C-alpha cells in the first residue's frame, strides 16, 4: 500500500515509535477514553484494547492494530502470547459494538472519540488486523523464525476475520498497512503524557505539604525556644494563669 508523502495524515506515538497514518484514515485510541478506562476495561475482570483503531469512510475499512515491543521486557510463552493477542481482537470488537450504543460523547487527547469510531465502524465492509511485534534476541530461535511461528498460530485463529492478517516486526511494517514509522525520540503518547502530568502534580502537592509541615515545625521550635528563654518564675506564673483560665471556663460551662 503506497502512501503519498506529500499529504499529511494523523500521527501518534506508541512506545519508541511514531506511527504516521495515511490521509483519509480516522484514528482512535481506546486508552484515551474514560468510557474504556473507567468502565469497559473492568468488564468481566478485564477487557483488553488494541493500540490503534483506524477507519476510512471512503473505503469502509476498519483496522485494528496492536504494537508489541519485547526487546526490553520479558516475552510470554508463544502460546500465551497468541491467546493474549487473539483476546485483544475479541475484546476490541466487543468494545466497538458496546461503545456505539453506550459510550458518551468524549474529547480524547488523541484522535476521534471511541463513540464516534464505534458508530463509524458499524458501516465497515472490511476488517483488517495487524500485529506489529519486535522480539529482539530470543535465545534458541532467531527472531524472524519465532515471529513466523507466532504468525502461523495467529493466522489459524484470525483468518475468518481477516485472511490477509499482518504480523511483522515493527520496523518492517511501515507500508504493509496505511502507515509509516519513524523514531519517536523523546516524544510520548497522550496516555504517558497524562501519567507524567499526574505524577508531576502529585509530586508538587507532596512538596507543598512537606513545606507546610516544615513551617509548622519551625514555628513550634521557635515558640518553644521563646518559652525556654523566660525565667522559671515567669513560666510558672503563665502556666498558673493558663490553668486558672481553663478552670474558670470549665466552671462557667456547668449547668445550675
């Protein structure tokens, strides 16, 4: 699939890569939807999502794309990984059907809302599935050989949905679908930026609370120092006066 580099489409960051989507494709990220994160995600203990959902109104084409990078994290066993990825497809299709009816209007940080994507997807004539997976060093088996095995296992499960399913390394997937890829550098996805902002706000609140406690501690220390500098006879007189005032207040509070 050729993408005209002279035209501009939506682009989003996932992990260490920026995905540049072809013009005409609408992009949705479930992770940016409160409907998903607060409700659907917890349905039946866990409802998984896929990293990108694309829809082209002219082609009536729906894409579900999952990105996995295991170069820096432990990879599950092959069968466990295949089951996990297949479940993501199943849950994502459930999510789209449910969100078309139940999701409220939202203003996501990236792309279009889950509700809008879900309602558009009802018009789709084609569903395309893409798994872009980076394995890195895997020990006994070369990454390409292992990924080919994963692809075969996935294809057996997914072919009734998409007989042209894509399963490629991240860095080789550009052009296989309606996207190209470039390094993200120091950029982050909207979800990560949101988490970073929440962490910054929480850190600032903790600093403010610590400063407040330090100010109170200094005031107490200053007051104690001031009191300790008074002559003993004066401290006792002040204590007696404070005791008398407390006693008089207690006596005045008694009922006749």
